[in-house]
């Protein structure tokens, strides 16, 4: 059942309709021990959220023993920082309700596709440790994911970035300082979570250089990562079940998650 991230209203909400009320939908596994969890952020250019990058992905994660939470984060006409606030709140909520959902608070990851990948990479480079003095117990939790999974992600708003996502998130004439601040290849540190990335080399919508830039930044900072580039495949492959090479990402990701204790 869908759960509102802010039952009393989200910051900067412009109304009370569904699109003004960010939420998460749990897909829980049955486990005798606290299970790992991954928050799933569908793509959609910050103008929508692709269904095929939500529930089907959560159900796949369930098959490998991981509880999943599909995040309905706010999109255009909402601008930055609303999607990031929603992403942080989602991670905090999972940790805050870990006992109820039988979740291991030290194994909470984030997975995103395309613009959802940009949001996850933003989350992984702009997280905070929570506010111990907050009246709301959810806000006391850390928003740092324990790992990131980036699927043909938008990373940069620079030369190889995705203009549509940038304009939906920052407006038609974005401030150049904000453009640089949200080009996440610039924001990786030694504390950035370990990361799994996959992309196709001939992606015409979001160039593969986005994943390459982030991987290079991770390497420069000594952060463990896995990078898989498949030669062919259009943008938006989702689970890629009908594409012999890109669909290997499912098994590669599962093996990586196992190696990382998920």
C-alpha cells in the first residue's frame, strides 16, 4: 500500500493532488532476518515517471531477496530541490520504519533509471546524516544510501548532459552555478556510496559518457564501482529482457549486490 512521505504535506507543495504528494510503495520480501532494501526511482526526464522502471523492477528485486520501495517523487512543474527532498525523505522513511517493514537499516540502497539515475546520483553526492534534534523522528535518520545502482543515468548537465531533464528540473534558463552543482561528476568524494552502472554505447538520448564521467570520478576518489557498457540498445531499456546483451545487467547486478552483502 502506498505510503505518503509527508502525511502532513510536503515542503513546497503546490496543492494536494497525487502529484503534489510524494509517496513510496513497498514491495516486501518475507524473511526471518531483517532484509536489505532498495528504493527505486523511475526515469521520465523529470517530467513524469515511467511505470516500467518502477513496479517491474521492484518485483525483480523481490526475486533476489531484496525488499523494494518504488518512489513517486515530484516532477515538473516542481523544480529542484523538490525531487531531492523527496529522495532523501524516502531513504529516511525506510530506515525509520525498518522494524515495521523488517529492513536492515545498514543495507538500504537506491536504484534509478535515466533522470531517476540523476536523482539517485544526486542523492549519493548530496546526502546528509540527519538532524538529531528534529521533532520529526524520520528527519533524524541519515539519507545516505549504502549503495547506488545507476541505469543509463543522466549524470551531467554539461556538454554530454540531457537538456530535457535539466530544463524540467532547473527551468528553461537555469543558473550556471546550479547547473555545475548538479552535474554530479563534479560532486563525487571518497564518501560517495559504492556504485553499479550500466549503459549502452549507442544510447542517443543520454550519451554513455554520462556513466563514464561518473565512473571516472569514482575511480579518482577510490570508491568501488562496477561499470558495464553494452554495445547496442536504445535508451529506456528497463529490464532489457528482450535484448540479449543488455539484459545481462540483471545477473551482473545481482552478483554485485551479493558481493556487497545485499
